[in-house]
C-alpha cells in the first residue's frame, strides 16, 4: 500500500506527574490563574494552565532548544 500524505500521529497519551509545591508557589499559581481569568474573561483550572505555562517556558528557552537539538543529532 502506498503511504498516505498524513504522517502517523504522535503518541497523545497524557502522562500524570504528581508534584509537591511550596505554599508560596501554590499561591503564585493561583494568583496567575486569577490574572489570566481577568485578562481573557474565562476561568481555567490550574491543571490546564500549568502544562501550558511549562510548555511556553520550555519553548522560549533557546539554550535548552539548542542543547536538545544537538543531543538528538548524536
């Protein structure tokens, strides 16, 4: 059978990670969620915001991206 145009979809199975946060960090995250709700007029649970925040942080770290790319090339 000839390959189709759409590539195989990547694994999308969520991975559960349990974290212990300091009280200060937990308050900061809650404050961020409140600011987010005011900015966009929509409340989102922290469980939805935190992965997006981590993704944005990692995507914006150019040194991490460079090192990750060089590691994959090895």
